[in-house]
C-alpha cells in the first residue's frame, strides 16, 4: 500500500468510528458496516466496560470521539505532509501498550501503520477489547492491513520497540530492549496555570481536564498553580457538574481511602464530597485528589515548569493548551514530546 491508500483507509475508519461516539442504532450500509458488524462493535464497547469498570460506556465513546478527531481528513493530511517521505518500509515495530484510558494505544497504532510498518502489539490486560475491534474495522475497510497487524502475548522478532508504562516498568523495558531502537515512556502528569482572569466558561471547561477518564490519564491535570488571591470556591463551582463521579464505586473507594489517610495524618484539606484539594508542591496527586500551589509571579511558575519538564505531559492555561482540551490532543501531539513518526521514519 502506498501512503495515499493508507491515509484514505484511516480517514474512512474515522467516519465509521463516528457512528459509535454516541449510542445509536444501525442506520444502514452508509455507516460503512453491516448491521452485524455494527452490533458487534456496540457489544465490544459494553464488553470493555465489563473487563475494566473504569471504562464506562460514556468514557469509551468519548475516547472514540478523540480518535475520530485525529482521523479528520485535513488534519491527517497536514500531519502527513509535514514529513518528507512515508513510503512503505515493512519494519516490524513491537509496541507495549498502556491501558489507563480506553484505546490509549491508538496513536502508536496509527503511527506504525501510517508509516508503512507492521504492528506487533502487546496489549495491556486492562484494555484488550477496543483496539483489536478498531483493527478489525480497519481491516474490513482495507483488507491488506491484515498482514500488518498482529496482537501477541509476548514480543519477539521485531526491529524496534515503543513501550509505555510506569517508571518501574520503564527501567525493565530499557534493560530488556537495550539492543533495539526504542521509545520508552515513563510516568508523566499534567498541570494547569491560572492567572486569576479565567472566565466562568474556561473554569467549567477545565473541570473536564481534571475529571475526564476519572483522572487516570497522563494528560489529566493533577496540579494547579494559582495566584495568591485566587478564590478556590470558583473551582468548586465549576466542578459541581461532575459530582456524580463519586457514584462510581472504584472512584469512590479512592476518594474515601485518600480522605481517611489524610485525616489520620492531620493533612489540611479542602473537599466538596467528590474531590479532595490539597496544598502541595508535588505535581503528582492520587486519584480523586487535586494539588494546588500558590505563586507570587508567573516567572516563578515558568522556572518550576522548566525544572519539571521531564515529568509533565502538557500544561493547561491561557498561554498553553486551552482549558478543556487536555484530553483532546491533535494527531501531531506526541506523548512525552517524542516525535513517534520521525522515530519510525529514521529506521529506514
């Protein structure tokens, strides 16, 4: 397949996946699938929820919507055109995928295949249903991809590797894959910077950066920098629409546990029944907790962001990623700031 054929297949995939961003019935062959194939995909969404209770139906559909945005024809073309050559190379790329949010490995899936390489993927045990279903749909649209996609329990016979995991697993990956060209991703998190001039609409949008996917993604904000005179009540007002999140059993267990630990240790908290806020210099916070830190000047914040850049996935704010868009990366937004496509093209 040439690059145009691969691109067109992914554009068609985006159009098909758009049918699943909201609950709906089969609307005929115009959706790109037979009724049986359509119902099989709907069943996969429900099965993903059973396998991993964090993957609620709404969250899965939201993740599919993010993929659809990446596969917009003009966005995909602009992305591809920014590289000199994407001719088929047929390298086999081993990919160890994360499973913290639904279909989080899709961007690596896309990069490997759009670059003309073969995908050898080891799925996270937390997300074994969605990406194979997406792969089957792509193969339905372009059968030649069947020879390019393989899901395995153990990686072997590959030319390069992309692995995502915790800091501990990254050390293992670096040792295990030391003989291969590789991208090894570690723990990262995201932060927000407020100026105090945020509008009500911006604060409302920011709530999604905190709560979407229950805060489990590396692009979810776990720390916010705020000016000295900022009123935290403004945040709680903006967060109020997400109050039902505490009705999710696994989230509620984290909230109750963290609250109990902090109270026993006499840690000062601000809380509203579904989120704990703690003044803390750390970027990382446990699930259901949002750290905050007051600052005197934006120059001070800039220095801290630069010092912590290896731990930060993205920064949300007026001069950064727009509020509400942390979990809506463009196709050219690479994890850890490492250009995956450039890495793959360099293997020629």
